[in-house]
C-alpha cells in the first residue's frame, strides 16, 4: 500500500458524520447553505476533536494529516509505521467520565409540572427517547464540541376546524430535536427592546434515504428558521450543469414571535460560539500518538 492511498482515503473522510459541505456554495451569500465566518473559525477545533474521538482507525485513515512523515521517510516505510500506530483514547474516556459525573443522578421534573409535560418527558423527541437520555446526549455533545442545540419542532397544522381531540389522535405535539455545533451553520442576532434574540438560524441536516430496492443515499437539507416562519431546502445536483442547487421542499408559518431553540454551552465565547473544553487534552492525546509512533519505530 502506498502513502498516496492513505492520503486519498483521508481526504474523502469529512470529519463530521452530519456534514455535507459543498465547497464554494457555503460562501454564496444567496444560498441557504452559506456558512458564516464564526462557524468556519470553529471548524478546525471540531476537526481535531472528531478525529481524536474516533480513535486509532480514524487517525490511521487521516494518514500524514495526523501522523507527520519524518524527513526523507520512504512512503513504504511510512505505510508500515502507520499500520501499526496505536492511539490510547484518553480524550474519550475523560469525556464519558465527566458526563457520567454530571448525570450520576437522573434529572427530575419539579412537582409543579403539569401531567402533560410529564407525559412528553417520557418521549421527548417523539421517537421514544426519554428526556433524561436526551439531556445526557445533548450535554455530552456540548462537552465534546463546546455547545449543542435543542430545537422545539411541531408537526404541520391540521385542517381548519380540527379540535384538540383531533390533534391528540394525530399525535400532533411539540418535540425536541438535537443538533451538533457543526450543524449550526449560519445565524443572525438583533436587539429588540434591549433584548438580544435570533432573527435567523440555519441548521444543516443529513439523512440516509432509500435509493432503489436495497440501496441508500445521503440527502442534505438546510432548515432556515426565522421568528414566525420556517423553510426547508434540499440539496440536489443538476445533472445537466453539474451545479449544486437547493430546492425548496417545504415552508410554513408558526405562531411564535421567536425561534424556539435552546443552546447548551460548555465553554461559551459568544452567541452560538464556543471552544471545546477538552481541546487541550485532545491535542496532548494526539501528540502522544505521534510520539508513541516514533518511539515504537526507532527505540524498539
């Protein structure tokens, strides 16, 4: 196996499983896929965190990106050194320990919460996830990347004249949706009556959908939220021009004068900006991986 094979494989791996960045379009200010500068500045930290969190196999896949070549090192020698490089994941162990300490006891709803809230807590995301499990996952993402986000969504309204009983029968209810920091690609804030609030929020979503009888394809969408409205764009490739286009799949109005989101910060630096609190540990862990490779090659 040659060094080029490793580099090619590493280049094809985008560090975030939820990312589908199309270079060029992310800086088109007329595109829903636009990534603002604050998001882009945080990407480098997330890239390191993601690679370290994934461990040995991902670092090997990144090849020379994470394990630099020695001066005058032969490509075949590097390929051998890379295949036996081992990473002790102190970062992941520390992250899980910190989250475990915080959630040593399950959070409990206060006694004055109405029965309907308690009912929703048992299935907070409308997919069977208990509120405690959801909160732990959101907190872990915040500790890992610096912040995460909870968006409160609601199914489309029923036809005019529908009653509360109709809504219950159709299971129309609010539910929580979790987003990682790297999915929050664009936002704007404004001050109204001295209070700062979001006037725009764009969330990137990636799903696997059926493609043929047995296959599947990755589909990327951008959810554009504004106070009182929402839009959903699907990313498609124009087969004739080869250009990436964004098709409006759906839109609607809400009864809320604000965007119903709740950021969770572990190390806040500003509105929807943060630093991964364990970044220094990740860098030291990565340095140990590199030093261990040198030691095992030249000292054993």
